[in-house]
């Protein structure tokens, strides 16, 4: 999910009452909820689509879930001590407990892979022990309805607290509503995927992909071997994967290797200039552009037309 969603979850957990457990509890929860995304630093050393094979991996796996909160708790605890020595520690801040800082940072971190699992992009929950991708197919990566629900509840809870009212209840109610909303979307996805999977034709891959703004709708993706259909009748252009030497392409091009490691529904798209491009049916929307695509090296698909198509009458 996006970082605003992660941050709001951390804030709501704090407003539900846990922020009273220790000083600096809110930074521990909110930063912790975003901390696994430190892997975004890979954009500094990886080019093109190579980041696809790195993101949502090592910093989202079990060892990171233990070590990242420990680092964050240590930094926050040290910051509190540093402020105290300089005489700049806020008087209103609660006493800081390292144990509670770690527990809250751990809780915040654990919410991150749980939310990332909910969309079709995928996450490697067991890295580095296993590189298997897991997919929840439950929410679109940016869910405006969760933004509105959790954003309003956070504001309302803080407002009530400032005025001396009961501030924990709104946050708890919003967290319960968010869980119910996620559960409803999970049931919609499961019903749509089961309905298509049970159809007389049958397909190797069936995905009910959530769409923006409408939580009740799904874009159905079905097919296999590089040949996919969107909805009921939109066949995506593609070349069967078994007609190409993708193993050789992966060995000779790190971008191709990263893309195929990440891809869940890979397809090979022929273009008018004769080139062949790897795409993923999950991200075939033209608004995505070429952010999720990579050109295949020449010669990896013997017998497939790779020369520019002549213009009519040419």
C-alpha cells in the first residue's frame, strides 16, 4: 500500500490508546509502519526495472521485522536521552521505555507487510528464507476510501483529545471498520476468482484485480503461457512464452531477469517497430506506460516476426 495508508494505520493504533504506553510512542508507530520501505533506496543504484526484483523483499521478511524495530527503538531512545542532556526534552513527554518503544515499533512494522500483501503487486513475506511471492488481491494499491475513513478518524480523535473528550473510541471504531472493509473486499475477490476459475473453459491463472475508486469492482485477468484476457473479451496481444528462450534472455540481461522474477502474469508484446517487450497483464493499463516493461534482446524468440511491419500499400 501507499505510505499515507501505512502512516494512518500507525497513527490510529496510537490514538486507540497505545501512545500512552511510553514517550515517543507515536513516532515509533508511524515510522515503524513505513520502515520496511527503506528498500526504496535501491533506486539510487538500480536502473530501469531492476528495482522490481528487489522491492518488497529482504526489508519485508522475518529478520527485518525483528531488526528494523530494534534499530528504530534504539534511535528514538537515544534521541530522548540526547534531548534530556541538552535540557531540551519536552516536559509533557511521558517517560520513555525502551521495551515499549520496541514493542510499538515492532507492531508498526508488522502492519506494513500485512497491508502490502493485500494488493496484486505482491510481497515476498519469507525473504531471505524463500523468494516466493504472496498476493492478497484484495485492495487497490491506493485506496481513497481507507484514506477518508482513517484520515477523518485520526483528525476526530486528536480533536477530541485536545478538548478533553474520549479520544480512544473513534480510533478503535475506525480500525474495526477498516478491518471489516478489508474483509468485505477479500470476500468479493474470492467470489469473483472462484466464479471464473469454475467456468467451463478453465484457465491456468485467474486474478480478480481491484480497481481504483470502486471497491466493489474487479478487473478479471485470466490465461497463461503469456496469453491473457482482461474482462470477458479483451485479449491482450502476446507471443506464447514457450516460443522464446527466456532463460538465455535472463542470463544475458539483468533487467529481463529482474522483471521475470517479479512478474506474475508475464506476456511478450510485439510492437510495430518489430521489437518485443515483456509486460505484465496486471499493469497493462496505458496510464502505467512503460514503467512495468522491458525490451527483450533480439533473437530470443526464433520464428517470431521481429522486423518492422510494412505500412499498408508500402
